[in-house]
C-alpha cells in the first residue's frame, strides 16, 4: 500500500487541514510549536482546546476517523505528514464491513477444490483477507492459492456473496445457483499458504501481523482453497473486510 509524505506550510491566521485520508497518520512539527485538533469541522482560530505539537515532536496515530487540523504559534512553521494511502484514496485503517463465505461437508479425493472467491474488476472496494477456518474428519492438508488467470479454475459458476458485498464465490451452500470448481491449474496460480489440520479439530488462521501485512485481494483476482487429503470430508470458511 503506497505511503505519502508531504511538507505543509501553515497559516498562523487559521487552522489548516493536514490529512487527505482517515487512518494511520504521522506528523512532525518543524520550525515552531503548533496546536493540533482532531475534529470533523475546521476549528475557530481562537480554539485552544488542542494537543501541543512541539517543534521537532512526532505524533503517530495508528488510526483515526476524523480530520486533523493544525495552527502554528508563529510564522514560518511547517509540518511533515506521512499517510498510508490505499489505491482508491482511502487509508489502510479505514472502516471495513465484515463478510464471509463457506463450504461445508465436501467429499475430497486428492486435490479437491473447497471454496473459490472472486473479486471482479468492477468491484471498487478495497478487499483484505482476514481469516480462514478449516476442519476435516481426518488429518488433512489445505492449500490456499491466488491467481488472476480465469483459466486456472475449471468448472466454477460464481454468484454474489450477498447484495452488499462486491465479492463472488462458487459455493452452492451460499447460493444454490453457484457451482463449485472441479479443479485448479496450479501452474497458473501462486501458493499463498499451507495449513495442516488434525481430525476433528477446527483450525482458525488469522493474519499474524495485520499492522504490517495487508493481504489484499485486487480486482480481477481469484482466491482458491483446496484440500489434498486422499479421502474424507472437508469444510472451510474464508473471511474478509471491504472498505465502506
């Protein structure tokens, strides 16, 4: 996700908005002390209910959902601002809606597709994978693949996950008109991760470091979950967030 750093000259006669998005944000004052306010609307110049941002001081906001306004205490003051900006102009910590898709009780034999997600090119929302939940009736290995090549997936018919999500899936248990994929061509895919389950325990796998690792699912991308068990019954859930 791109990072934007800018130097902003301040105006001692008014508060200046210094953020372009909402989320992770770092600011440093240079050439003078400042007042800093977090609020939706521009504060009055006389407002002193504010944070004191001393010259040379750095403030790092892991997340915020409003605007950042700064008023210098003297002429010539500036701030240096760094924002973590998404490709659609949003920030990586912007609010997200939670969605999931599942496939349950799938008979497996070798490399069997369990669940395939599809983020169509028309979906303008940033999508980030959040978690997988996996289970089987015996020891089983799951593999998660990613691809932007539609020919890597055979036999699937995708349907919308629901009316508010931009994502599609091939699980008939989510939509009766969907058809589960019959095979994956691994030569056209990239392996994301491998998970081994022990019967009959359910495994929940989360992003190990969401502040540093963002697993985005770009438009036009397929996420494919399969089981490599020789026999048995397998189930899987994929969970993700979409920017509001």
